[in-house]
C-alpha cells in the first residue's frame, strides 16, 4: 500500500512536542502496518544573508540546526529499533513548499504532517504548513491533530 512515508516534523523546540510525538507515533504505526520506509523531515528557515544580521542570528540558527539533527537522529534510531527502515533529512526553506517538492522528488506515497490547530485570522497571518501541503502536495496527506487529552 505505502512504500515511502514522508513525515514532516517541527523540531524547533528543545524536546519533541506532544504534537510531533503524535505525528511520529502515527508514522510508526503506518510504517509497521504497510512495511513502508519512513523519511523523517525537518525544514529550517533559511539562514540570514545580510552581513549585519549574520552576526546576530548565526549562533542561534546553528544551535537550532544541531538540535534538530540530534532529534531527527534519535527518532530515526527509535524507528529502526522498531524494525522500520528509516532515514532523516534536514532541509532549508519555506516549509510547505519544501515538503511538497521533496514529496515529488522522493516519490513518497503519503505525507504525514501535524496541525497546530490554527484557524481564522491567525491562520491568515501566520500561515499554515498543513493547509499549504494539503492543497499543493503531489500525493495524499495525513494531518495528525493533537488529541483533546494532549497539552495545548
């Protein structure tokens, strides 16, 4: 049924959030049920290109990158321990566009993405990665929402 599952995660926090854990747990379940490969993905914003901003943002950006790689590798190991073929990718750019482009390039079957539950004016101002991916993905998209028992 599925050969490759692209799992988009927001690993900007120091620890994996409940929302990301739900996405990851769902991905594990689907991969085990279908014997699919997991491709764990984090998209980072582009590093500043302006010389005056580089000195201010370079260190926090590098910490974000390193923290994300550490989390991706840990989740990849967890999936591998569960008997799943898993790889991780950290990329840069606009999250929605990059997720859709990678899904096309890698010929994935579904994309799993979390939802922060942003609606209305907040969604218009902040944008919604899951909304963008749903409307532009070259394949099926599974949006994993936080359950009512998880922290908000």
